C-alpha cells in the first residue's frame, strides 16, 4: 500500500513539474475569474468556518470526523501563506491531468497525499457555456474540505465527501444572501453574511460583483466597530438585518445592524451595542466606503 501511495504522489509530482517546466499554458497560482477568486477566498475563510464547527454542538460530526477535521484544520493553517496552495489548470490544455477513468467525467479538483502539495482545480468545469459560475461558495467549501482531507493522508473519497457536505451544510445554515439585480446588465451584486456563535460571536461578510475578486469585509467591519469605553474590550460581533437602499443621488448601498459585544473589565460584564453598518457603492458598483456608527 505504501508503494502504491508513493507511486501516486511521485507520479503527480513529475506530471505537475513537467507542466510547470513546459509552461503548460494554464498553470497559475491564482485565477482571475469570479469562481477562481471564490476558491481563494474560500480557502482563507475556511479556517473560521472550521473553528466554529469544531466548537459548536450542532455541527453533526461524529468522533472520527472531528479528528479528521482537526487534522484538516492544521494542514489548512500551515498552508495559508503558501502562494501555490491552489493551482488552476485546464484539462483541455493539459489532456489527462484530471481524467479519472475511461467511463468517468473529469475531476473538478485533485491533490496529493502530502500536506504541502497544491490543490489543482480544473478550470474547464468552473463555468457553463454562457460563462456563468457552476459552483457557489458553499460548493467550493465542500470541495476544499475533501481535498484538504487527502492532504492529511486519507486516500478514500466517501468519508471526505460526507465530511465536506456536513461542513458546507453548516456554513449554509448560518449564511444569508443579499442580491441586487442590475437590470441593464442582467448581473447581480451579492453580499453574503454568516454569523457564528462559537467560540465567540463572529461574522463573515463577503462582497461579490461581476468578475471582480470576492472580498471578505469582516475584518474591516470589526476594525470600524469600537467599544464605547477604554475599560471595554472586543468580545464578539454579529451582522443582522441586511438590506439595500439608495441615497438621494441614486447610489446603491448595503446596510445592516452591527450587534457589538464588549467586555467591561471592572464589572466583569458584557455590554451590547447596536451600530449601523453602511457600505457605499460607486457608479461602477464597487465598494466606495465602509462605516460603522
């Protein structure tokens, strides 16, 4: 079995190296399209999702799955700074790389049984014939969990399929989507908001428009959410009641409530403050400002 695993790993390393050496036409560290961007953002956001799932009582994992997820989380964190953690390849430009068998369709992703290997993404399956994305964010989460599971040394697919589905379902259950349809272009502006309660209340707010990169706005929202007194420290945050509105000039914005928890060191109590989140968009529907007041 060890020899078989080595043959798989070494063979993939040789193939991948050959593609990189010869140029391959499509070997890139990060893609330019919206799905490629979502893969990158999903990789960065997955650590927060996993941490909440591990701490929650309603994530639906058995003991074996919890142990696998712990190993996946460790691999994920070790590779966060690896610029080649995701490599986007075209099966058409590199025939056979994603082939799974004579009667099977091409894989959408593959990796090796070592923790620092890239996850290879098949760009040919990321969009339909009209150029629309074939995967949503939680579908990407499911795929990443599966491939990261292989990087922990797990060869089988079934257990990783189930684990990936559970993590994606957990993320989906905590996520609200806000779409604004632009009639002139038939495209949509998207904000998604996920609120988690473990180990503290935290939020994941993402923005997407056309083929621009997905943006995680969570850190900017936290940075702009200040406690009222010097004796207080940040203890958690939720983003609630999201909605779109227009100002007098007809400019679109996304607005929500921020429920900020602040720990008061003198009394040992937690104070809750409600603030207003305002994310302004310019005429090109790009973010033009973010305030929490």
